[in-house]
C-alpha cells in the first residue's frame, strides 16, 4: 500500500509553490496551498470535514499513526487519526498560516488564549522562570502571574522598549532566580507592539542577548504578533522562534470567529503539539474553514486598513482637540523608530488617540461616533473604538496604568476597510461634539 493512498489529504498531488524557480508569495498560495481538489470530488474549496474520527487503511497504519501521535516516533502523525489531534481543514489552515511567517509549521487552537496557555504550559516546569516583555495582553499576563505561579513557575518582566543592556540584565537575573528555585529560564515571551501603548520590543536585541547568555542552547523566544502580523511584521526574521496569534483579529478579520495559533520550527512546536494532543484545544473544522477563507483576502484587507489608518491619523494629528497619537506611522522616539525600521514593513491600523481632556471628553467622543463601533477587539473589517482605562485595562492597578501611560484620555482605535473619507467625516463630527 502506498503512503499516498493511506494519507491522501496530507500529501496533495497538486501543490504548486514555485513557478520557473520563482517562489510564490503567500498572497497567491492562500487560494490553493495544501488542498488537492481531486481528492474531494473536484471541489474548488475544501469541504468542511465534520467527523470525529478517521478510518485506518489497515491495523499497521493505525499503529504507525499512533506512534506519531504519542511521540513514540519523531516527526508527528503521518495520517489522520482523531479530530482532537489533527483533521483536514485544520491542517490546511496550519500549512497556510506557516507560509506568512516563513515558519516550518503551525498549530491552530480554539482561541488565542488557548494557544498562549498551551505554549507556556508545554515549556514550563516547577521552579522555572518566564521572562516577558510588558505590558502583555491582560489575560496572558494573568496566566503567567496567577495560574503558572500556582505550579511554582515565577516570572520577571521588562518594559517593551528595553535596551540590549537592560535585556542582558534581566536574563542574568532570571538565570540566578531559576538556579535558586532549582529550575531553568523556560521561555522568553514577547508581545510587540504592546497594547495599548504601541511600544515595540527590539526582538533582534533579545535574540542577541539570549545568544550571549546561553550560546546555542537558550530558551525559545516566543512573540505575540497579533497587532502587526502576519503582513507587517514576521518576527522569525528578527530571531524569534515561535510566533503566536490571536487569529480572532486580523487573520480572521471579520469579527465573526475566535481562534489562535503558534508557528515556528517543528522542534519548537513538538512539545506544544503533544500537549494539544492530550488536552485538546484544536480549533473546530468550521472555524478553520472560515479562516482559510479569510486568509485569501488577508493582504487586501490589511493593506486597505493600513492605508485608511494613515489617512485618518494624518487628519487626527492636525485636529485641535487631539493632544497626540500613539501610531507607528508617526513615532517621535528615535530608538522606537530604529526598532520599527528594522522590524516592521507597515504601521498597522490599530493606534491610540489622546483626546484633550480626560474620561468625560473621551467618552463624549466615543458616544458620538456613528460609523466606528464602540467595542473591544481589533483587526476586523469594521472600525472599532474603545477606552482601555475603563474597559480592557480596568483591573490594572492605577500605579501600573500610570507607568504604562494608560491615561483617562486614551482612546484605542482599530481602523477597518471602510471608505477613509467617510471615517474622517465620522471622527470629525464626533470630535466636534467634545
Ligand atoms: C485578542 C488578543 C489575545 C487573545 O486572543 P483570543 O483569541 O481572544 O483568545 C492575545 N493577544 C493579543 C495581542 C490579543 O489582541
């Protein structure tokens, strides 16, 4: 029996990734990579495989597949087994997601937080230390501080804009702390740009600091790339090992699903895959199918949103009721600009606007928006606006809010793909009401 017949959907016959030596770009590959219509009645799109389990060709194939699932044989499963482990829609999605980041493989999850929690759990043991940049997405920070701490994992954090010297110092401190607890530095976990400040982490400096501190055998560098990825920033290029996403945001892009992923080299993903095999948390086939559909328009959507944001920010910057902007297209700090130039190919479409005044003025602005919807989240086709201090970051202690610059006049905006002049008209009338 040939491998092909035993594992048809895993080895598509048609998978054109190069033409005449030209490596095709993700924007092109999103329409077909990893799916062979011949295997599904000629269907141009992958059907949604609503099945919990897969029939083995024979008993020997079942044994071999389980060796891959349980880790008894390296390299992972070579066949479909059971939908908690792997399934066609999820595998097609994983293959396509990996392309955007130049990663070897990806794993999809039922939410961004499931991906982040599984990643950290897979790498941490009692006594270990996590070093992370700050601020992180509130639930990520909470998982480290409140959940992992229950299992004897401690953490150290450094501010997103930290210099090489500051990162060296925190790694040295982490080594010492880990030795004192009988553990190791398990992971360096980053989020860049940070929310809602948009402060960028110097991933290249983190990579160099790890190399200096650990040589070849350092802990993995993981990074939450939800705000700029995968179009405007691919942190594997700057030395990250594992890229994390809330696919709920730009990747899904229509505010109609919740999912997450991790991508990187197989050797980094294997422990995470093993944990997912045991624990579950893989995204469902319908969501995977919707994400494949979303990825076909990812570049179009993100490009348009980015162009819209640049126009809206140019308008807001000149407005007398706006104190300042936290937008990556208008950075005023030279070090941040240097990180941006080395790491990013676009400024994104999520930014902060500081209204002159305080909470009352910001609320008036928000309550008068007509096109922009008052909601948390980002990266959708529609423009959203929210007030971090009173919403997503309400539970952050005031002292930490002050340190992070999460003020009462900060409004966070995620620009969508509407007509930019309509959006400007909306912001103009809402500001007039302040
Ligand atoms: C939304 C978000 C998450 C969490 O993702 P969910 O899909 O909501 O679980 C994690 N990190 C960042 C930066 C996010 O914006």
